[in-house]
C-alpha cells in the first residue's frame, strides 16, 4: 500500500512543470532555513526537496539525452554505408 501511495505521489509530481516549481523554490528554501518545530516547517522541508528532486531528475534526463545524441549517428544511412564484413562465396 505504501508503494502505491508513493507511486501516485510521484505521478502527480511528474505532471508539474519545472518552471512553475522553480518559482516556489526560494519560498520553501527560506521556510526550511527558518527552523521551527511545527508541522508547517516539516512540510516546507519536504516540499523543498520535492522541488529539488524534479530539478535533479530533469537535469539528469537532459544530460542523458544530450549524451545519447552525441554518441548515436544522426542518420541511419551513414551507419549502413560501410560495406559488410561478410563476403558472398559461390
């Protein structure tokens, strides 16, 4: 059950736009830095790290896309333009 709840939370968070979350980053950073023993402070810490997790996820995602684009040929024709290693023997 716990995994299902976490999965649902992750699904909802993935639907958020990073730029919208970025606008809230400073607000929750400030709340987190002002330590308090309240539930509101605890929620602010969780929200701050959720925002950061989306930022990190997007950073990793973008780096991987760029890395794959650099390492993969852009045109499949160039990949097949080399003569095959095997020879036809009659």
